């Protein structure tokens, strides 16, 4: 009973670092051109983000989970998150939200060069992305979580679930325009091929859930939950082989996407740095077409609990689940099948960035990320307001940040860059410190090569001087 939308999140804090290079191109395509270094190579970078207000683990931190023994709350046994540590318990709100995303940036590089005396930046990147989330879910499960009896009549809001796992291979480019302007104007973009790996799309219209009580032959009362006037569409494609219990990497879909960026820079005439910078970016305009299975279920009534068709059955594959439901709804295991093709849109968004130089190698940064889904079954990126302060030098960089997630959840983070290693978090406190209700975390790790031992002054001194 979950209504889902899909979010994405990257490390905005590190992306504002002027030495971020190709790692920031996926958020701001012009960043490779602004990189003080002539090249950079990313070996691997991973960002994992978790946020939810459906459930929590009591009195725990992320690092503490390694040695923790987690048990599920049991109100009947008086075991809850309020009175016992290391318990998975529920907030039991009327509406719930969760979000998980994983963004793995694989081998990638960028290079600055000149073509006919005009400067360009080019790059190639590889990326593996997984996203799933739900916003303001009509939380029908809250009744069972608290051992409450479900209401006799309940109007369940429409359901929409999109989940996608896909690989991207992209080409980055950036260059300066309006060379006669007193300011620097830079345009950039990413052209991306998307290879679909796994996807699930579930859509349901509003339906009515009812509870009726019966007494069996032994005199035991049982509650029956049924759905009425339902219209459900379900599509899926996956690389997981349920028969061998192995993941077999194959292309399940093809797609394309584009990112576009425009950056305005107010340069400092007395140095190589800038006074201020404004960047406008449109990200993830595109989609992936999958080859899988589509099913549709419509009917007046179906019994969900105490139904022998569903209970005590082993469902080994998604196909078997859908065929079983089809048999129950239509009397045929294949009647629900609607075809093989479906589309999932990329998480289109707008990223507006402002950066201000507040001292030597010191910067104040602000990001506003707003989702604008435009394609069928589009994934949806998080809405984020992000403020940060950073110190950025060739060998070392560090910063602190605060961000507002979905205009509700305030988070604090930071990052540290030394040589090729970068570590950071947009939500650092749950990583280290025990929380009464642990429900969120974020971690960014990267390993990359770039000439951190070099700088503009050293490169200038090495240039040949044509002095006669």
C-alpha cells in the first residue's frame, strides 16, 4: 500500500569544490572548464543516501549497526523503540516518506585543451545509479504496526511506484562563449547513453479497502481485508535470475539523456580566482525504454487476506506473483499480460548554484535543486536547499554544510579532501553519534588522481619565455 516517487541525490558539498572536476560534471557540466587543473581522473566514487520517516532504529548510530542485534518492535511484548535500544520501530504517521539512492561514478576523466586558440574541456564518465523512494505514502500499514484493527472502510490514495537501476556512459564538454564580454560565460553539457538493468513500475487508481469479520468453524474470529474497484498496472524488467539466485548482467533497456549548464563568472582581475559565480543547470532530460512484462488488473473485488490463493504459497519470481494474481482476478494466469515495452523517465531537475569568494581559497556556496519531471513514469529527484562554507587548496580542501531536504528535514554535513582521497557526508551526525531514532544517513567516498602537487604559479614558471 505504498505510493512512491523516485529521488536522486549527489554530493553537492564536494561538487562546489573548484578542484572537483569530472566528479562535479554530473551536477554542473561546466565545472570541468573551471577546474584549475588541466586534467583529472576519477577511479571510483560512491554516494549512498537514506532518508525516511516510516521506521527507525532506536538509540543507534550507523557505525554502531555493525555490532548491533536489531529486533522488530512488538507492542504485545512491550518491546518498542521508546523503551528498548536496537529496536526497529515505526513512526506510524498517516503519511510516510522514504528515500534510498546509490550513485557510483566509475572510471572517468576530464581534460582541458585548446583548439585554434579556443579553450575547451572534454571528459568521459561511467556511472551506475539506483534510486527508489516514496513521498507522503497513505500509510495503511500503521494499523497493523500498532496492533490496531483496520477500519471497516478506508479510501486508499492512488499509488505510483517507480524503481530503476541503470548504467550511464557520458561525454562531457564545456567552453567559453562571448569572449568580448567583461565577464566570463561558459556553456557545457553531458550527452549520455543509458543502459537499463532493472526497473519496476506500479500504478494504481484510488481504491476502497474494507474489513469484515467472520467466525470460523472453531469459533475463532478472523478479519478479512478486501480491495474494491481496483485498477492496477504493473511492469518490470530485471537481471536477477530467480532460478539460480544470481545476478546476470544483461542489457534490459536502452535510453538517452542530456544535461545542460550555463555559468556566469565575475573574474578577479588581480588573480586567477573569481569574485562570484552563478550556474544554471538542467539535468537528466531523457528516458530509458525497457523490454520486460506489462500487466493490468481491474475488478470489483478481491480478497487480500485469508485467501488460500496467496497464503502458504512460494512465489519464486515476479512472473509467478503476477500470474497468480491474474488467475485470481480473471481466472487465467495470462489474461493480465499487456505487452513487453515500458518507459521510465530520468529524474529531470534544475540546479541553481551561487558561489562567492570570501577570502583567499575560501568560499560560500548555495544550491537550490528543484525536480521537474517531464517524461512518462519519471523518477523524481529530491528538492534540496543547500548552504556550505569551504576552504579549497590544491592539496587539501574541506567544508561544512547545512541542507534542507524536501523543505522539512534539516541536516548538517562536511567533507575533507586530501590528495587523491575525498570523504564526506551531507548528513554526518547519524554516522558517528547515537540517535534516539536513527532514520537517515549519507556517505560520500571518492578516490581520484589530479595534479594536486602542481598549481598555476608553478605551471606559469615552466612556460618558455619569448623574451628578446
